[in-house]
């Protein structure tokens, strides 16, 4: 293995379809119009020296190192800013050019430290490389004059020198090594879109500045790493590189955080990760990253990680470390005993949206074929199950319609119930770039999220009351229908016309007008009408949504309403349009694809279908139950009733993530055997009897499927610290239960998936290695995958319009609970925080806080930073208040990343009518001042401490 080297072409690729032919150094080359001479030369195999140019950002032309000569033109233009033209004759090397380049390099080196041997960038420094490329052998200018290199000059303090900024936990900024190429500034602006960096001063006083001469940590920097990646010197360097040294080999893998599915090069020394670098050929992220994927991988070796299996008879007992055989045999005996005592259906399992497709497939296979029932569910139950239902009913598939590249062709973006800037930041950066180019943005959200207003972007914001999504979307449809903005040709050709007519008559009713619904939604009718007109007439319209859509009692209805809007306006079936659910975890899409729902086998085929079931029975050599099993909420209810007594949970923390924590505690406490298969002793493990240590994404092979249906390889870069990858542990558990599954590598599991799942029929590790990734469906009709769905027609045949009557949630405000709580995520943390809380990301978000409007805070005597009591009909907790006008009066907001807060003790059992997805986003609450943690929090913390005790290993006496 060696380091994977990616070619830097200097400037971005041109999208023009017009071709231009020119001559460079005697060789003819044909490239797209708009290509720079620098890139054309590189494509021909000639590397022109450069320092300020890189193909991730637009050409800048400041370093004057990439000069060329063009026959018939005076001077020596910069090749990065000079576009190709037909018939040009270019020379990249001449005596004049050599002299100019050496002179430029001398000036750079004259104000740069010459500590190359001890510099962290030694071996990976473009300044060093370019000095060699131009043949620099000596420097005529010394350090006697003004410089930025030394703290002292001529025995006095050097006012030009600045100390190293080490405030950021992941990288350092050393101004003495900065050549002011502006690559970091441009990466922050053009790639990330944060505009946190600038060049302060002029001439010799120019230097990179975070904000107004702030520290990196104190500035608006979001630590995405784009500046570090762009820096050609050691000015911006990962602390891990400074500590460990330069990597010696790299492996391409896929990030294990959100549903964007960024591809990374894991750059290694032996089995130690030096850094994670976004892979430019990654089709989901195109070479960009966020703070989590780029830097927050330290949890893999965190001291709290559990590496040995553990068991105990009662949850009050301390854990006992045992061998793998003992732990698996103990678990199998417990489950067999439960089934003998209570019946075959008394056990089940929950698959993980953080594990690979192959591992998820094995867990559902173990439950269906090994346990003998269909009691399998996944965390998608509590996040995107309404997406599966709503899109399958209207379009015929349970997934988003576009790839992420599609956003580059979008003219109007409608975001509802999602905050990509925090939850899907790499996609958000691509989206904001398109918005800066002129696309329009509509945001439907109770909160003024980061997407509503960002540098050079201002959205049309519809701040609706939580729980009124359906009313708002139906009002949008009312405007589109009554003002004649429907794409009738599309509807007649692609959709069921009679169903459309019924739907159009329904939404046209005056009770659905913006004016009539305003009293419920709180949205200004004029703004809503403007939004409807923009979406319907503004060109390519794309809808992106998240958990603010699905986690409602009408989550499925809202997804259907979104699909109705897209069909009515013809925004389906081509680049730049579509309906796009932004998945929360790295493999939520995959866990659903793999048959993790109790009523569906892999590929979303119902368990009751004889023909489908017979295929699996033949492959698995076992008879399958044709009755759908229990959903997660049903499992909890059955446990409390005494009929569901055993649960295998792989890679999910249901106690922290599921609603109504007290109900979950009661259910887990009632079970006779809970098996937790995870990295850490999470909150669910407090009530477990068996703990099986899990493996991280760096320690296994497999695949993830991201939010755009993109299947990508996960590649093992180190030996599992616990001894086994998760897929191997599930196989061993099955064997202990008496159910053999014989695989030697995850590629064999994928081959079985492909044989049984039509949408995966063309997927194999060889195909993924060849293409980098594919988007399902991948089969004979689409051997390289399907970036855009429903081209020319819907999967189900005709698009189906469904009526979406708004029904208010049963969770109502009143005198005791007058405020509405909604929840969400923050950039630096992920899901329940099990991974990110064990990294330096806690610098940005050390605790969950409650956002409250100044008016509501003043009424309750609450000041910023005060402890407050947050109470609902389900329970209460305490946390600190953050007073802000990002939320409207009557609405409060918090995150759920920290178990100390246990925000889900507040949420209720109300759920989506079709899928049981919990209504996290609407909870009636009251806020009052508090002195600190509640009695329940104190009791919970004490129980957790008691439950996490690990008994000292028994040491046998020497003979």
C-alpha cells in the first residue's frame, strides 16, 4: 500500500460542451471551452509551477509563479487565469520564464522560515516542491530587513511577527509560515461558504485573519478543514500530523456520521490514523468535509471504549468480563430459555443505522431465520419511516429521487423541517454555493436556522408553528392550483389524472387558503403566496426535508403533501428537481433497504408475499414466518405486559434516542435479557445483561448507503481492537443460537443481498471498486446505477395524488404547558453524542441548552445561562437557557446530544398515524427557573453510575 495521490489540476473543470484545440509545448490538446491554460497543460501531462492555484477554488492569479508565454501576445500571463482559445500556441518553459519564477520564489523564501527538516509539512509542502521545480539554489535576500519569521529582530520585539494560534483543538495556524496565497480564504468562501477568513492589511502587512483578528476557535470558523486542505505550506496543519508525522499509506473509505456519506482517504502510519482527508473523487462530497468526518474520529481509540465481552445476571450487578465464547453462550442460553418459557415471539432485535449494509442484513436474517420471528426494527422507525411510507405510496419507491450533484442545476430550493448547515453540512455547502450563484431559497421551519441567513444568502422564511406542516403545504398547493400554476402537461402524462382532479378540488377549497390557515400556522399569507409562486414558476424546483417533517403525528401525510407539490409542478424526473429526504445517520437508507422493518424483507418487499418469501427460504434453507413482527413501540409495550422478554440491540442507544424515556426504562427493566452490541457502555447498556463490544467503521469492510441511494465501500484500515468486526459477532451469536451463517468476507454477504434484492442486483464489491460508488437501482437496466429516479415515468407507473387533510396533533398547549418544544441537532455533535462527545468536539457544544425567546424568558424571570426546569406531561428535566430570537414567542428548542439532559424524558408517546414514528417535534411544555438538576436526573445519574460498575477480574492464586 502507498499514499493515494490525487492530481491537482490547478483550476476547476469547465462544464462547457464546446471544445477548443490549442498547442502547448508542441503538443495539440483539445479541452472544453473555459478551461484554463494551467488545467489544459496538466491534462496533457505538463505541470506548470503554482502556489495560489488549486482546482477546488476559482483561479486567483496572485502568486505569479504559473506564468507562460503565448505566441503573438506580449508579456507573460498567469496560466491559471488565462482561458484557452482556439489556435493558441503556449510555451510553459523558457529562459525568461525560468528567471521570473526563480525571482518570485526568492521573494517567498526570503520571508519564510528555513526549518524544513523539523517542519510538520516536510515531505508534503508545495512551497518546498515549487522551490525544487523552479530550480532555486540560493536566495539573494537575507532576513536583515523586515520579516514575519522571527519573534525578535535586531534584539528588539518584531512587531510583524505573530505567535502560533493553537486555539482550535484540531489544527494550528502559524502566521510565520504564511505566504498569503489566499487559498484558505477562498476555500472558506467558495467551498465551505462560511466566509470566516479574510486577508487583513495590505502589502507587506497582509496576513490571514480569522474574523476581525480573532482566534480560530473564537471566530466563525466551523472547522470543516477546507483551509487546512488548501494550505500549500505548514501554516495550517493538523495537530495529529505534528504529533505523529507524515502518513505513509492511505485507504479510501466512507464517513460514519451523517447521511451525506462523504468519501475520505484514511491516511495512516501502520495501523494508526494520521488524518482523514476528503477524497476529491467522492461523488457525494466532491472533496469537502465537515468537522465531524474530518477530525472527530478519535472516539475509535477512546479510553472509555469497551473491548471485552461482559455479562451479568441482574442489572443491579456489576459487569463481569468474560471470553467471547462465554458471553455468546450466556446470551444464547438466555434467549433460548425465554423462547421456551414465553414462546417463539418473545425475543427480537433492533438493527443499526450506523453499521454496514452487510451487518444490518445479517441481524435481520438472524432474527427472521434464527429467532424464528419477524420482530426486527431499526432506528429509522423513529426518524424516516414516514419517508418510506409516503414516497412508496406516491412514487413507488422509499427513497429520495436525486443525487447531490443535482443541486447544481436547481433554480429554487424549498427546505422544510431540516437544517442542512448543522445536520448535513457538506451538502449545505454545495447548496449555499448554488444559492450564491442566484438560486432562490424558501425555508419552512419554526426556527430561524443557519440556512435562513448566511453570507450572500437570504431565504424567504415561513416560520410556522410546530405541528402545522400539512396545513402549510396544502396552502401552498391551494395557491398553485387556484392561480393556474400546475404543470398540466406533466400531470396528464405522468400521473393519474382523475386522482389529480380530486386532489386539486380538495386543495382549492377556500378553507385551505393561506388566509384561512394562517390562524393555525402563524405564517403570513402574503409570504406563503410568494413562496408558492416562486416554487411553481421559478424553474427547476427541488425540495429537501428532514426530521422536522417526519417526526410528527402527521409525518407520513406531510411526505405525501411534499410529493403532491412536486408532481403538480412537474418537478420530478430530471436533474435539478425532486424530493430529497436528508437522512440523519450514515446508513439509515441502507438499514431500511436491508429489510429492517418487521413487515418487509430486503428491497421493501412484504413478508406476506409467498413468492418473495420462498426466495429467501430457499437461500437461507429455513421456513420463515409470514406474519409481520413487532415495531419498536410494540416491543416496549409487550415487554411491560410481560410477553416480550429478550432484545438484541446492535449499534443503537434506544434509551437516549427514543421518546418518553421513562416508558423505555420501564420496558427495558421488564426484560429478562437485553443484549447491547456497541462501542461504549451507552445509556441502554444500563439495563443490559450482555455487552458485546462493537467495532468502528475503521475496523471493518462493508458498504454504507447514503441519503441519495449511493452505495459506497467502507474499508478496513486497522485490526478491530475488540477482536472482531460486527458482522463476525452476529455470525457467532447465530452459531451459539444454533443457526449457522457461513461467510468469510462481507463481499460474500453483498453477493447474497444482490441475488435476493432486485434493486441491488448489479452491486458487487468489484463493481464498487471499479466505479467508486453506485446508486440503486443497479441492475441490468441500469448497470452503473441510477442518479436520478422516475425519468420518463414513476416506478409505480402513474404518480399518485393523495388527499392530505390537516389534523391537529393531540399534543396541545394549555395553561399548565403553554409553550411548544421542538428538537434538533447542532453541527459539532451527532445523534446521541456517543461518538462526538468522546472527541474534542465538546469544545463547541459541552451541554444541551434550551433556546427561548426573550419575551418568554422575561415573563418567567429567566436570564441567559440560567438553569431552567423543562416540564411536560411525560416528565421533566433541567438545563441552561439560551435567550435568542431564533425561535418565535411560544416556541422553545433544544438538542438531544447529552445524556445528562435526557431531553427525551420530556417527549411523549404520540406518533405518526402510519408508521409509529414518534412526534419529537411537538411537545407542550412549561419553563420555570431552577437551581440545577432535577430529582429524576439525580436518580438517573446514580442508577447509571451503579449500573456501569465493572468487577475486577478474578486473579487465580499462584500454586
